[in-house]
């Protein structure tokens, strides 16, 4: 049995450190945005869209070879995903409160009155 020959590199060749994969958080941002619409938490939709934009910038930066920009976009996407998640939790608590106290019917009447005023 023979052993493979040793691998030699050039003496002055730059050594490139292995890079960890950069998470995009795209699934989290899409799920958070859709969930905010389902919870009637429109204020949570705006940061969700911002999270989607930053999530898509991660792959664009990686395709350009800009690892630093990809990491920056990834950390921004994670921040906006957390903001969306927090607003979704608040929206869920609000909807739960409204349903538990029986105010859902009153809210629907107010929405219908606003639509009637707008002629929808």
C-alpha cells in the first residue's frame, strides 16, 4: 500500500480562511410578513418587507464575491426579522384580547362604517 504524496503549496501563497455560510433569513422574513397580514397587524408588514429586501441582498452580495456586504445584509435581515416577530406577537396578543373580551363585533361594525363612508 502506498501513501498519497504530500500536497505542497507555494511558499508565499496567501492562505484563505474557510468562510462560514451566510444565512439569508429569507424564509423567516417571508413567513413573518405573511403572518402579520393574517393577524391583521399591518404595522408588522412593513418591517417584514424590509427584512425580505435585506434577505435577498445576501445572495446578491455573495454572487459578487463581497463577503462583508453579505454578512452586513444578513445581520440587518435578522434584526428586521426580530422586529417583525415582536410586532406579530403584539398583534397576536391584541387579536386575542379583542376576541376574548367580545369586542370583535364592535370592531367589525367600525370597519363596515368606515367602508361605507369611503363608498367601498
